[in-house]
C-alpha cells in the first residue's frame, strides 16, 4: 500500500494488525458477562480488550477470527 499523505508520502508500507474500528461494548464490573460482538468482516478478526477504568491498563484480551 502506498502512503498518500504525511511524512511517509510516496512510500510503500506493509501494515499488520491494523485497527479499523474501536467500539465500547459496555462496562465490566469484575464478574462474568456476555457482550454481543460485532461480526468479523472479510477475513478480519475481532479483538476484545478489558481495560482498567482509571489507569487504562489492559486486564484481559481475546481474539475471535
């Protein structure tokens, strides 16, 4: 993919694991809960991150292909 703008304009770059959308599923309160995940599109995967509310640390993660 050729970069159209910015400091890398005109360069050919390869992107791996590109985030296409960030969506908040809900608030986790430390107990089991089920969230409806968006469908994976065209070979993409869906990653779910559980993030600390105050310090934003990643507390857990999962991927669905």
